[in-house]
């Protein structure tokens, strides 16, 4: 069984109050002298009958999404589940600690550095969206390929496409431009940052009761297949199938599908084992029973992920195989 750590007594680190983001409060703490960030669940609506939990399950989702990336063999930040101040939290080890000479540069800040060529290209476009949570896909790809900082980072385009495939599998539609980036060391050597900020994975706001009703609904499969990505255009956010369709002529996307989809299939038993080892609940130091991951939540998450694999990713993989064979 996965351990739920008591994180109450660990002192604040020098990076306390340095962590941003919108999903709940955060503490910077020291565990055995190493810097960690603690993420708390976000308070949700208290309106009865709206299907929302009292708090989001984003700490659980952060843990699940991150460990699925780890099972698949990706460089991802280390995470643990814990209890702090009477809440279920997730601890995320800081991969750019205070005195390390390393700094995380998020895509959203790198986009401010365009250079002459990219600036001229962007001036001919009219990128933007009426919804601030949507990442404009064409603009992002232009930055990945032409931004003077991003375009020279080894593996940046492969990371984007492979990450987008796995995010479809785990239903993470919050891969905004602040949720991935690069690490810059003091010698100005820029490398990809470990994959981080996976708290948008799965459904983070639905109560167990809501999930149970969705699972019993005849439209359960349709619900799984209608999952959104983080990406879109000026008009709307792309569902997973539409996103993959738009990327069907991108060679690196096709290579990524051929690589990643079989990897997910091969790792399913390990992913299921990880879910099985998460406790349903834990008890806080003050004797409060805290929900961790109920059996209905485990079943719902896994079954929907399998549907997305079978009905969205596998067909895209098979089409990519055909295109690869034609090119060969």
C-alpha cells in the first residue's frame, strides 16, 4: 500500500511563498534538508446537488498523473501523498532548489522573448482566444520551432507531442504554458524541465457520488471520448480527436504516436497496480478521516483512460503506422 506521509512538522523552506499557480494554496517545506512544494486541494462550491466535491482532488490527480509518466519512463518531478494541516496534499520535490544555480523558465515567460524573425511572423498572425485557459496551438508550435530560446532546446518538439498524447490518456486538459518549460543553469545551459504540474489529470472536481452516476450512465463511453485537450484556436478548445486530426500531417506527432501508444499498452498492468495500492482513506494527526481515492474513483479513472486509449489513441496510432510504412 502506498504510504501517506505526515507532513505537518516539516519547516518552511527559503522558497516558501515563491510558488505560483491557480490550483489551491502551496507551501515550500524542507524534508531531510531538501526543498519540496506542498499543494493543497482547492476549495470548491458548497452548493448542494451540483455534483462537486467540497475540495478538488487535484493533489491526488497530481500524484496519479505524475506516477503514470514515471511508469512510462519519463523524467518527471518526484511526488508523494501526504497530510498537512488536516488536508490531503501532494508533495512535489523541487527540481530547481534555491541554491542550485538552476531556474525554471515556463513556456509562458519564454514566449515574451521572440527575436526578430519570430516577431515578424507573429505580426502577420492574429493569434488569441476569448478563453484564457486555451493554449493557441499554432502559436505554440511557432514558438517551439522559431523562438530563439525554445528552438535550440534538445527534444523540445518531441516532448510537446509525446506529452500531448499522454495527457489525452490521463485526461489532463490543463497543460497550459505555465505547466511545462525548461531548466536554465548558471552556465546558461538550457534543458527540458522534468514533467510537472499534472494536477489537471482525470476529473478533479467531481464528487464520488457524481462519478458513480456518470459510471452508471449509458453515455459513460461518450463522456470519456469527449475529453478536451489544453489546445485550441481563436474559436474553441480542441477535443482529443480533433487535436489528433489537426496533427495528422506532423511527422514528429506520428513518430510520437508510434512510440507512446504501445508504451501505454505495455504499462497498463503497472498503472492498474499503482491505482490498487492507493488507500481509500487515511486519518489525519487530529483524527479526521480524509478521502484519498475511493474504489469508485479508481474504477472510473481507469475505465475512462482505457476507453481513450482504445477509441482515440489506438486508431491514431494505427493511422500513423500506415503513414510510416508508406514513407519507408
